C-alpha cells in the first residue's frame, strides 16, 4: 500500500487519503488478524462447503 501512496500522493491526494483511511479496514475481512478457527469460518459463505469441511 505504501507504493500506491507514494506513487499517487502528488497527483491524486484525495485517492491516497481515501486509501490510507479505508484499505486497512477493508483488508480485515480477509481474516489477517483472526485466529485459524474464525478464518476458516469466514473463508466462504457457502453452507454446503462448510458442511463438507473435514474440520
């Protein structure tokens, strides 16, 4: 993300400010800060896949 900020800071300041404010929050949905149990549950919303999981 720092590359994006550095590249567009001068030409698109509103974009870079939006990116700094919103991208980290948006990435939390990928479970980067969650334990393994919760990451597996968030991986998919397909209930059939959840039922067929071995764990």
